[in-house]
C-alpha cells in the first residue's frame, strides 16, 4: 500500500472511531440552524426593520458595483478568520475542560447561518434563496466542514486528555492526541483560507451577476 493509502486509511479509522463526537458536532450545528430560523419569527419589529434596511442597502450597493470593484483582496482577512475558526477551538481543547465552550460555538455558528437563511427567505422569498445560493453557499462549502473538522478534533483531544488524566487507558498518548488535533486544525485553517478567498473573490461576482434577479 502506498504512503497516501496508509495515511488515508489512518484518517478513515480516526473518524470511524470517533463518529459519535463528530455526529454530536454536526447535530449541534443543525440544532443551531433550526434555532436561528425560529428566532427570525420572534425578533422585534424594530430589529426586523433595521435588518431589512441593511439588506436593501447592501443589494443596492452590490447592484451598482462595477466589475472592477467586485473582487476584494482578502489577504488581511485570512489570518483573523483562521484564528477564530480553527485556532480558537484548538486552544479551548488544550484547556481540557473547554469542550462545552467549543460545542456552544458550533451551535452559535449554526444559529447565525440558520437565522441568515430564514431571514433572507422571509424578506425576499425565493429571491432570498437565490441570494443565499450565490452569496453564502460557495464559501460555506469550505467553512462548514472546517468548523466540523476543527471542533471535532478539539473536543476529541479534550475528552482524550480527561481520560488520560483520570487514569483510564486511551488510544495513543497525550502527545499523539495533540499531534493529530494540531494536524486537523491546520487542515481546517487551510479550508477557512479557501473560504475567505471565495467570499472575497467569487461570491461578490456571483451576487453582482444575479443582482438583477434578486432585486426584481
């Protein structure tokens, strides 16, 4: 078997043996999406009007943007977003007792996405779904798996460290667990970097292209 095949097999076994943890992360993200969608129906009229005005202003801005102005340089945005999305869960995992905080952050990420999607549909009907498809989906294809990967790795390390400190046998030593969590965090950071690039260079072009349909 080639080196790539061996690494792939090890990664597959890693995720298979920790399926419960990653399933929990995905489930909490999904629950956050549902909660965010429900929250749209209970926000105050004042807040709804402010958000609606902001959305209208954004669509006017995008619709009037020139082709040259659409792509944005995102080099300065990569590091902060990578730190927030990948390094923060890793650091919380190092605290050993940070697993609940990591899971709470996953829920909040889902909440934000669910709120945004439902609000867009509430305000623009199917045009809102089109806006979400061209303005949110492209970068989310990288960002959401990165959240799952980084958060799952951090929670896995945190729980593994707790077991080791409690004297219970656990697969691998603490340094092996840390190395695996760090590697997965770096992969997640790379995915977030891709997400930031897409958000700054692809999504604006798509939104501008379809702005006539969205604002119709």
